[in-house]
C-alpha cells in the first residue's frame, strides 16, 4: 500500500486495514525515514515510534475526524509539497519535518464537534481559548503538551532550542490556518501572491507561511480528489459526524446547524457547491 504514497490518489482506509488501525503512525514513520529526517536530526527511532503511536491514540474514534483522516491529510500534503516544488525553496529539512508534523496533529483529540457548537454550549475548550479557534488551538496544545508532560515521548529532544522554536512556530501557524472561519481571508491574501514558477521562491517568511497554510488546507480536503468510492466513504463519515452533532443540538434545544439535521439533506447533497466555492479555488 505504501508503494502508492507518492500518488495523487491514495486510499488511507486500505492502509488502516493492513496496519490494523495504525495508518497514521505507519505512514508518518515511513515518510520521515524515507526523507532522511530521522537521520538528519538524530531522532531516536524508538522514541519517534512511541510518540507517533501516542499521537495516533489521541485521536478519538469519530466517523470523520479520526486518525485515518490525519493519515490521509499527511499523504496528500506530502504529494502537494513535492508536486508543487515547495520542498525546493519553501521548506528546508526542518520545515519539511514540521509540515509533516502539522498534518499528523492537525485534528489531534478532535471531539467530533464544530467550533461554533463548542462556543454556543460554553464548552471548556471555548472558554480556555476565549472563543478563538478553540479546536485548532487544542489540536496543537494537546500534542505539544503530550511531549512536555511525557519526556520519554519527546522525539524532538535532539533539536537545538532554535530549531525547536522554529518547528513549533510553523506547526502552530499551519494548524491554525485550517480553521474554516479564516478560509476566505487566507484565500484572498494568497490570491494576491499567485506565482506560476515550477519551483517558486517565497517573497518573505510571511508569504512562505501563507503558502504552507494553503498546502495544508488543500490536504485537509484532499479526499475531494480521491477516487469516487474513497471520496464517498469520507463524505459518509463527515455527514454522520455532522448528524451526530445535530442530534445533540436538538437534545439541547438549540438551533440545529445547517446540513446537520438528519431529518433533512446533509453534506452529501451539497458537494457541488463545496467544490465550486471551497475546493476548486484551491486548485
């Protein structure tokens, strides 16, 4: 299955099946080893393996936002980075490691609920992060917290303090960019910086980070470009997760979010609009 890791079409569900539910940790370790990142930064393989398994275990068994989704996003980001030539001028080796890590943790410990729901219900995550991207803040904080609280999982220990700071900054900014509330603002800014070079060079660090945010956003909805069967499986999971939240909203007596009411049409009936307004502009 990993032989197809460089392909634009990839079935993360199949990888999850052959790895007995460990698609994320298996793929992450494989890519980091193949790209020479483990050797470059003198990362201890056993520590990295334990960290990846722990991060994988930190994903809840949601219908959509689960560890297999993170594996799918990681694989798509890998293809986007190399297909767009971002590994030439936008990412040094530390940057590539951070980009992979951002994909690995981008939905870490996701509760299967939206930011709007967390804010409306005064969830502790919304309270902790003052209603500002509570999910995205939590994804990064939970993974870095894991390494801080369990030093035996700190695969980044061999990095210098400067490298750790740069790594952490990039991971946080890339993950924060996945908040759909920021989508159109990020896109509007990015479209003013369009470049058609085969291996483009960043104008400055701000533009570099913006492009990396876009790359992760593309990967986050990468199932739009998978085979129809794989895409439909992801879509079914997303729809069920939304319906589960709609059920909770109904039980709480609060307005049911659009497309979240299982008594009505869900996201599977709105894909044309999503392609037109979200997916295609990212191409």
